[in-house]
C-alpha cells in the first residue's frame, strides 16, 4: 500500500482494526484501485456498530472521446476511424449506430470503422463525440470495494462520491438520517494527519 | 485389533497390490482418490501391519503417512457464502483438514452474518449435529463473537472449535460456557494462506481438531460401538449394488460413530436395515437409522455395546 499517501484503519478494537487493515489492503489491490486512491481512512466501531470509510481519489479521468481512442480521417462524405485502443470499441460502435444508423457504419476489419454521412465529413464533429465516462465505473468500483471490506452484517449503507471525495457509511442497525457529522469527523482526522 | 488411520500416497502402477494388502490384513479403505498418475488412499490399517505396508510400498515409491483425522466427518461452518467469507478462510481450512484425512463439509449459513441479526436455522443446526465436530469461522471482532455466540451454540450437541480474529486467550475469556477448542488469529481475511505463519496456524487447527477427536475416541472406547463404522461401510458396499452407481466421490462417509450413506432414504433404508452383518444380526439391531437433513441421504448411528450387548 505504499502508493497511498494516507492509509489508516482505526477501530475501537485494535486487534480487529489491524486485521481489517490487511483485508482493506488486499481488496484495494485486488480491485486495482491503488492508482486511483490517494487517501483512505476507515473507522470501525463494532459496539455501535458502525463502519465509516472516507477517502480522496487522484485526478478523476475525464470523459473519453473518439479522438482519444482512434485516428480520424475525412474523405468527402466518408469518415474513417483507425482504432488505436480497443477498450471502448463496443461503446463506440453503439454510439455510431445510434448517431448514423447501422446501414452507414461499416467495419471492414478489426481496427477500421468507416462511416458514410450525408453532409461534409470534416464538419461532422465526430472527434469530440463522448464514448465513455470512466469516473462512473470508478465510483461503482470504489463503493463495491468498500462493501467488500465492510463486515458483512452491516447491511444498512449510505455512500457518496463527489469531486474526488467519497464516503461510505454502513451499520447493522438503522443509520441516522444525516451522517455528515460522522463523515466530517473522519475527514478532519484524515486532514489533520497530512 | 487397533486400527491406525493412515494416508497412502503412491503411483497408479501396481497400486492394486496395496489395496489387496490392506484388505488382507483386515484394514479398511475409507477413501480412494486417483489424481492423474497418483493414488491417494485414506485407510484404517491394523497397527501391527503398518510396517508390512511400508515394506511393500517402498519398491512402488509409495509413502505411508499417519493421518489422524481419517474416518471423521467435520463441518466447517462459514457465516455466509458471500465473497466476505469465501474462498478464504473457509476453503483454506476445509482443504487443509482434508490433507489430514478428514472428510470436511462446508456449511454456509444463510443468515450467519452480523452480531445482532446472525441466525442459525433448525436445518443448519441439525446438519451440524450430524457431524463429528464443527469448526465455527467467526470474524475479527471480540464484541461480535461474544454477542452472537449464544445463538450459534443453541442446540449444538457436537463439540465445536471457535476460530476468530482475536487471540486464543481473548476467545477463551469471552466464550462462556467454554467451547471444545479455540483458534485465535484466524478470523476473516481475504488472501490465500500461503505464508509460513499462516500454514503454522492451519497446522494448529489440525492439532486442535486431533486433540478433540482423540478425546471423543477415548470416550467411545469406554463403551465400544457394536460394530466399527468402517466395517459397516464394507458390508454396505458389498450388499447394496446401487451404491456403486452413486456419482459422489465418497458414496459412504465414515464417521466416528456412524455412517452417511448417499442413497435416498425412502427406497433404500428398508434394504439397508435388513442387511445381515453376521448370522442373525441385522444392521437395524445394532444401528439407529435416520433420514439425514443433508439432501435425502441415510444416516446410520451405531449403538454402543452397553445398549445392544453385542460386539460384532
């Protein structure tokens, strides 16, 4: 966990806290979140019981556009896309089919897509077409990993992800309507440590 | 005749000689696994014949290892079958106990998680009670283990071992009345047990299980069973042809004081009851036969000598 700027698992039971630190470290590594997370603090009090995780992510990746994953060339009414990164190819095809219709989108080979359009190809603005939003997947991955770290009986959950800061609160009992004071406290402890 | 539990590991080549030898000296083969070119036998062999077996297996590059848990069926109770508890530590412990010869069953509880909401259903309780011993795999917090323990021990008649994150001493302190055994530092974790101190912990579990099994064996020896379960297994394998059609790797499971026969109760129980063990003595005379809560298997519990007045 050396790449995290701050990583702390605190608990009212120190032995349990240490063991949960190992669990958190395994889960974060397994879910490939080391590069994404900058700071993470977990607090567990099994007597209440409550589990609070607060953290800060590194710069959230921006929206992926067509020009990020393909080279674009224009020939009158034809657009040719040379795919460089296949990761989002399925999404791209879905967008192209929706935008131009399946009849006008042709994929002669794995790395080439040709699109026939009615107007001038150069003015189509296809380069800026948004294909995927990685932050959406990141949010899901982060919250999923917190659910895995959290003790299983803690079924009542609340979570939030905003502007690179996230929190996750869970308990076996009902949670208070407003958990912001609990979360703020943990953010403050984390902030004070830097 | 004292039967010693052993594991034999060797090649497929001429392994039938080993099988014949074990049967000829009056031993019983409890399980036989053929893995690629390797044969693993779990058997009970008369103490005096262990040296003969070692001598015969030497030219075949076979190995005879003492396996204290052969002939036992152990329940490894996981609090749920979610990613939180599986595959580590549940599978790691179950698998390690198998290397010591035990037949382990994983019992994944439907609502075992949580300290207040954790529950043990009657079906789960009955299934655990069908085993020789249960291992409860709890979490990492003392508070939770202490609060949920009364729920999980209610109605459990077999000895159980408590595994948890806190130290052994802490577990002893919070569990009252005491459990049969304790393993500390083995709570919830999400990585594979491969480091030396983790393997040592698994060895400790085997030692703890062996200790309790030995105590139970000593208890049984005071009032011996009317027939050895391993012998009863041989009799059933000989007399019920349908058992050989069962696809399960172990169609007849040997327990310390009984057997689990993996055939449906309704059509086969009557046939099994009436099998003659020796002239005039039928299985029903020396065993209690019940339908098992595990699928619709048949569960046989051998009656002790004090009850039947017979030693077959």
